[in-house]
């Protein structure tokens, strides 16, 4: 099952994609905009083992879609990034999304914004999810702009309100961005 948009498609990730997805996050020229020193000393780059603990096999084999799933963002049959959902709660109609691009050559081209729209529309249509969130650092301005273009609005909550409602974010300056359906 592929989700198709105008310039990108989302292909369900497989276990064969798992290492590449980690490398895009942990070893790419965009890594420093999301985690690790010098800008993100409080959020270190995960090791392969830590990544595998967070992104369990179900993200890559589709065995437990209610717990989360990863997709490869493709443009012209070229893998340009990763997007996933987790913490899905059908009763509360809620899911959290996460996304990163393969490298900086894939940024600023609208791929991420379109991928966000495709996945959030799919979660709404397939599972009835009405609230989706993203939680970048306020320092990651490129991501915040992309998420806004993807239909997500910034919520003005204190860190305490944010933590009470959604749990602690990964950053001391976590920004909450939300997309809602009525």
C-alpha cells in the first residue's frame, strides 16, 4: 500500500530500510539540525542499538499498525526521507508524527510538507484520527516551516501544559505543532 501525492509517495518501510533510516537521522548533514552537539547537547544522537529500541520491528514490518509505522518518502522513485507515526490512540483520536529527510539536498523542496499531508490524511481516513502532533525544537526553524506548510499550526502552550497534555518533549524548547479535523 503506497500513499501517492503530487510529487512524493509514501512507501511502507521494511526491515531492509531500517539501517538507512537510522543513518539519515544519525549520520546525515541534517543530523545537527535535530540532535547532538553543538546545538543539541541535551539530545544526543542515538546509537544503532538505541534507535532499534525506539523503532521496534513493528515500525518496519506492519505487524502492529496501532502502535506505529514507518514510511519511506520517495520522489521520482528515489528515497528522500522517513516519516512515521506513533502513540496512536484511536479512542482519543490522537497520533504523533516524526519525520526527517535523507540529507540536505532533499530539504526545502516541499517533500516533507507533502508527506505530512499524505500521512495525516491517511491516518484520519483509515483510523479516524482527528488530532496529530509534531514536536520539534524551536531551534529547528526549517522543520517548523515545513510542518506549517504541511497543515500543522503551532500551539502556544507552556512546557508544563505541553508535558501534562502530551508527555515530555525531547527538547527543553519543544514546540508543539498540531493538525486537527473537526
